C-alpha cells in the first residue's frame, strides 16, 4: 500500500514536468526506442530541458543508443541522480541498474510497477519541459504502470510502420490509451519510404499515406512520417545520435518535426 507521503512525492516530482510523452508501439522493431531517443535529443537541441526515461525491463535500448552503457546513476538515501547526457538532457534507464546484458530479468508485474514508480518519483529530474518515456512494445505492465503513474495528462505517441499488419497493433495501442483515459498526441509512421543514399531523395517502398489513413480512421492526429535511412541503423549500432550528427537529412528533419518544442 502506498502511504500519503509517497503520493505527495510523486505529485511533487510530476508537478515540475510540463509535458509527459509516453512512446508506445504495438510490437517490437518498429523503431520506437530510436524515435523516442531522437525526439528527446531534438527537443534538447531546440533548447528544451528534457528527461528521457527508459522503462524497458527486458531490453533497455537507451543506454546503447546514447553510448551510456556501464553508467551508474548516483544514488542517495531518498533520490537518484539521472545521468546527464548533454547540458539539457537527463537520462534514466533500467539498463543502468542491471549488472550485465546477459542477465535475464524475470520480474513480475508488481515488482516492475514498483521499479517504474521509483524511476519516476525518486529521480531528481528537477524542472523539465518534457519527459519522454520509452516503453517496451505492446500494452503490458510497463506502459500501463508508466501511464498510471504519470497521470491523465501523460500523452501517448504511437509509433508504427507503414505495413498493413501494423494496423491491428496500432488499434490495440489506441484502445489501451482510451481505456486508461490518457490522451493520444498522435501516430508516427516510421520507416515510410527510403532515403536514396546516392541522391537523398525519398523512394516509397510501401504505398505512401498508410499511417495517415490509419490515424484518420482512428480519429487520432498524424504526427509525421520518418523515412528509412541506413545511417539510422549505423547511428544506433555505434551509439551516436542520428539527429545530432545528420541534422540535414530528411529523416532527421522528420524526427525533429514530430514534437513541436512548445
Ligand atoms: P523498437 O524500439 O521498436 O524495438 P528500435 O528503435 O530498436 O525498435 O529499432 C529497430 C531497428 O530499426 C534498429 O536497428 C534501428 O536502428 C532501425 N531503425 C529505426 N528507425 C529507422 C529508420 N527511420 N531508418 C532506418 N532504420 C531505422
């Protein structure tokens, strides 16, 4: 049972965070972590104070994407310091707490919920313009806990790919948000089109407009389309941030446009 003072602590932490964005996807491999990380970095480069929280217990990707593997947050009696990645981007990941990649993590729902709660309220996030939360795919314990703890003003950003099979996954994510009563900021179509490495033009692979049609059908905003760029894969593998290094590319511009740095 949570006592009153614990709820106070959570409320206090959340009151200092202006916008809470929870990045969801129906299934793995659609680029959710890549999009969450690049959104967070884009916003920070636009001068916003940003927190990036990775609540993927089983496969945290943020430490790898930001070259922060092996970092350990400084822990005090009643708070933890997030890892500072740049002057205005702070990062927390369950990956910082797991001794090694090879350690299989078998935690049940209530344990995960407790951990996620700690990662929100016990982290000294300070005043933030945005907290971007990267959840594991699907609609399981982690996204559910994250949404419930962050409160009804936490907005979902749903990442999908243009293939037809993604429709049902998106529908599940949309229903999930409706059931929890959380607003959906919109849908992002990732890997729509391919940036030709020779000329830089975007070539369609799947029929264009799928994500947009889907958003319209589900009565949800369409936040934009990010093309496939092989440099995104390389950036992820080598641990540098795509939008920071390739800011002139189509995909980086698309990533930068997803969330308006209000
Ligand atoms: P998820 O979090 O949905 O499981 P990831 O963010 O780990 O997905 O991305 C899966 C793979 O797709 C990674 O290798 C990543 O580099 C690649 N990827 C993601 N977005 C793009 C893109 N727009 N262009 C090219 N590759 C991408």
